[in-house]
């Protein structure tokens, strides 16, 4: 470490403070503080949260001499970051309220000052398992049969928030009438919420139950023309699918079983399903355990050392803030007594009441939330963008107001940058309609843009891991017995050695399972490594960027085939391409509900609230197994009872379900493409991501964040970008012209908007179930 004075930044209004030593922070994001000034910055952060600063220079003049003195008189220690999102997450509905979502120092303070309360109690275990059964049964019906608003399907699940509302407004008040001792404590309530982050995602759209239609749809839709059976039968193991008999043939008995799922049948032929269920259950459970161990390894780095904001935890924390102090804050707490919260709540209820009633009574006017852009962009070059969705999702707008301006700006700006690239190539003489769109992109982007995104993932995750290298060195030293456990590690859900070796063994199992399915070892290793890269990148987007649902928009096997080649003489041989297409299609295509963000968010809540993390870990997997078993049973049952042809189109019978057959045929035949162009595009994406991170570490004014770049093509950002833009614009206007104090107070309005949206989702789900209406959704699907 040299003796240069650290560079300090303060964004007035946004209250963003970042300091870093250029030598230590070279080529990485501004997410590391030199430790000599850490305690001073933490001390000042509380004052910054409660006072508007009219003169930035005066604060910096005071900060630098004190930082210089502390730097000379202290020794380095682990570092952290203070960003505007962290400070906003710390602030509460009224000025002076203690922070909840905090930096490492404030989290430690909360840990020391919080009332000790067990979270994993017997009644919490019973309630969590009952909810897992309930969600496992209801969610497949809602998602696949009724195709209404998802109860899960997001990392702020409406079902989980609904459980919180029920416990706060119904169960606890009734229990209080009997005895105050029966009331659920805040830790118990938060434990139930954590388990709901899993029980609402596992059985629904975006969960791993996608394997069910993936292993049968290609057989059902196989014809003499597409000749899918010619490569499915010889290259798939019979234990992978109920469509194949022990002899590896799609015989009459198994054909009737598959047709029965699509056209309905009197009973479920469980005999043909039992072996595939056992095989896929072993793989998926190992995958969940691998992600759980990875969540343990990432929590301290992301939640404490980098102090990411975790914006999606803001609502449950605010709702439950005063649960343990009813005598001071009232039975319902300050959140439910805040007028601004009820204003936001009322706006959401008003909008969705009119729009919902219009479905039943067309004479009721609607509140328009979408602008049709088809008639607008009809002339070149605007018509080369491939469509522009301008729609307001109130719940997304509410969450966007809680994000850092840097994150929210990047999310919508990079989406427009994606569209700008299409117009630029048009002016370069390459009409976008003439540029190939590889099948693996699912139509979300042209090839040269999709490879940019692929390269951006690899570079961004590499930088994330490099930034946390000191933490991961500690993990490795613990794993190999070189260091002793610290007090902080003892509060983790698993000890670092168990988490590390559990991750390694689980990864080895999923790779071994894939090789047993017929995939060559090097392909299986690269396939699952790429999956981890995507999972870490998307999890970071959730915990830092606050996107309610995320996905890459493609399975990793697609870009790998177009980079390395496939076919009889290619890297991806036919014998590997077919089973790899099934594995990738079932588990890596629709990552909307993958569990790594739930693990990281759940472990952070448990750590900050002193919930017994190791008991919680066991409870989480009990909930996962319960919701998985009930959900899979219901998914298979729905097909035979109602017919898969009547279930959700993309999931049951459309491109998603038929993806393995379509992709495998393409890979078996051999990919024909200009491979060096794909590698160049991938390199451009990685290099551009590196430049963004370098600029962020060098220039305090630089406004872009790479999460926008890695998310600038999939459906998630396509449908949500305009809502994110509105949230960003409102936040910038409020902080710039009204100040940070007004911003902190107005967050209640947007939290109310989120809560009102969730309430109306649940309300209309109940009404639609009563009336038998389908296709009514209040969340992007």
C-alpha cells in the first residue's frame, strides 16, 4: 500500500460515499475501501443519512485530513463499501429510525443490539412445511393451468409477501386476543418469510419442474418430417425420460403414456415415471445443495465486505420492523400508520381495481399502462429496433425507486443501447432482418449482440470473484485446515469447510450425473461451469440491482456450440449434444425461479436478525423437498387430468418444451457459422465490461454499471425497462430538487405501491379462481 491520500467521493443528494486506494482497486469496481478510513466513514454515514449537505467540498476538506491521520495510525483490516443504495436501505420511514439494511458495521451493531429470539421454533417449522404443501399444490395450477399472476416466479414473491401480510394483520392480532405469549415474534415471522422464498419458487414457472415437459415434448411432437426420433432414441438413456422403455425404444406402451399426458387420461401411469423422477430428483437436489453451499460462501462477501443493498429485502424489513415493540409503536407498527404508505397503496389498488373490473365488466374504464409503439416506429431506422415495449408495471416502478441511481440508470440505458446497435448496423449496410438470429437466443437478440452478453457474463463474474479474493482465500485456508473458525463464521449456515467441500462434491455429482447421461466429461464440465457463471451473475443482479425476476434468455449449450462447433466432426458430438440439450433445456433455459438469490437473501436476513442459521439451513431443505415433491406430483397430475395441450403454451407444448428436440437436431447436424466473428463479439462484450469496471474505479462521475450490460437483451428487461426508467427519473428529481431527506420519507409511498400491487395480485387471483378466469396477470410473465 502506498501513502497516497485515498480518493473520496460524495454525491450530494444521493449521499454516495466511495473511497478507494488506486493501487489496490486497479481494474475493479469501486467496491473496496482502504480500511484505515473505514471506521471514520461508518461513523460519518449516520450523520450523512440524517442531514442534507449543501456543500460537498466542505465535507471532503474535513474528511481528507482525518483520513490521512487515521491511515498513519491504524493497520489495514477487511474492507467494505458505502453506496447510496446502502444508505437508502438503512433509512426508514421516519427520520432518526435505526437502519435495518446496513453496511457491515451497522449490521454488526444491529446484531449486537437486536433482541435475542429464536426463529426456527416448532410452530415455525410446522407452518413452513404446511405452506410448502399449500404452495406446491396451488402454484402449478395458477402458473400452468390458469396462467394467471404468479404467486412465485419472482425474487419478491407475492405469495411470500402475502404470508407476511396474513401473519401481521390477521394471525398475530387474533393470537394477541388470546395471549401475548402466543404472538409470532419478528424472527419467527422472518423465518417463515425466508422459507417462503423457496416454497414459492420451487413448484412454479421458472423452477426446475421444467424437466417434466422437456423430457417428453420432443417425443410427442416427433414426426417423419423432423426426424427427431432418429437421434433421440439412440442417444438418450431410458432412465432420463418416461418416453423410452428399457430397450431404449419409444414403444407403444410408452407412447400411450406420453400421449396421455398431453390429451388427458383416466389415471397416471406412475410406473413409467418413477425411474425418471428418482434420477432427476437426485440431480436437482444436488443442484440445490450446490447453490446453498455457494450462497453460504457468497453471503459475507456480498452482505458485509461489499455491503450490497439487497433492495428486495426492504419491504419485509419495513413491514416487520416494530413487531417486537407493540407497546412503543402500536400493534401494527409505524409502517402501517404512515400516511404516505397508504397513498402509494391506494394508487395501486385504484389502478388494478379498474383494470380488473374491466375484464368482467367491459363498460368500466381502464387505467392505461401501456403505449402501443407499432404505429409510432414505422420508418427506418426506428423500425429496425425489432419493437419497443413501453409498459408500466407499478410494482417494478416501486422497486426501482429503491435502487441506486447508477444501477437503475444502467438497466434502462443499456437496453436502449441494445436497440441503438441495431440501428447502427442498419446504417452500416446490414439490415437487422438479414442478420442471423441463432435459435439459442430464443429471438431476444441478434447473434452479435447475444455473444456480447455471453462475454460480459464471464468478465463480470471474474471481476466479482477477483474483488472477493481475500474472502475466498480465507475460505480456502479454512477448507484445508490452515485457519481456525472465527466467531463470524460460526454464525454462518454452514462452516466454511463444510460449505466448500459440499459445493465441490455437489458440483462433482451433477457433472458425474451428466456424464452418465452420455455427455463427454469436458463438455459436462464446461456446461456446468457456464451455468455457475450465469447463476452468480444473475444472483448479483437480484441482490444489487433489485430485478424481481431475471434470466439469461438462453441455455449455455447454445453459445458453446456456436463458439466451438458441433456435429459429427465438431467439439459437440451427436452423442453428447442430445443428452446435453435435454439437461440444458430442463435446468438452464428458464432461470426465472432459480434459488441462489433466495439462499443469499435468506442467509443475510438470518445473520442480521440472529436467527439460528444452521437450523434454518435444515428447515430450508425440508421445505424445498416438500414443495418439490408436491409440485412435481401436481405437474404430472395436471397433464393427465386436463391434458398438457390445455396447459401454459410455452412451458408445456411450445418452443420451451420442444427445445431439446429442436436444438439437438441442429447440433447433431452441425452448426454452420462464422466462428471467429462469434469469438470477436464475445471478446467485445468482455472487454467492454472490463472498461466499465475500470472507468468506475477511476472516475467518480461515471454513471454506468455492468449489471445493465449483462441484462440488456432478455425478456425481463424488455418488459420492465420503462418502469425502471420512471423509477430512476422520479428518484433523481426528488433527490436533486427536494433533497435526500425528502427521498427517505417518500420511499414509504413506493413501498406502499409495491404492497398495494401484491395485495391486488392476491385479491384478483382469488376472484379469478372463483370465476374461472384465465390469462389475468399483474406481473410480467
